């Protein structure tokens, strides 16, 4: 191998080492992002599939709860409860507006 070929070989080796280091950095960054995504998905699952209603969950999703006075005018005691969710407006789950809701009698 002549000196010109040896220098080209050394340059190629140096370039390959630098490229390998850059790729290691990309792999490490990608692995860190994957861990972050997994942690994010755990939090999302915790809030989209809750196993219990906790104060933290309520504070996160519910702005306020308005409990109206009971009404006995129909002969049955009914009571309207309005739940105001954070970031969501205009949802009315009251019996007057939902044919799927159940009314209870006391």
C-alpha cells in the first residue's frame, strides 16, 4: 500500500469512527425518547382508564360541580348536578337533555 492509499485508509477509519459516535448519540437519544413516550403513555392510561376517582384526578379534569336544590314537584325527588369540566364547555348531561339518563326516586 502506498502512502496515498494509507492516508485514504486512515481518513476513512477516522470518518467511520466519527460516524459511529454520531450514530451512538442518535441511538441514545432515540432510546431516551422511547422511555419518555412510555412514561407519557402510562400517565395517559392512568387518566383515560382510571381505577378510582381520586382528588388529583378531579382537580385535573373538573373545574367545578354545581349541585342544585332538590325538586319534588313531580312527586319524585330529583336533583340536578352540573359538572363543569376543564377545557370542555357546553356538555349537558342533565335528564332533560339526555334520553339515556336514569332518574332515581327517593
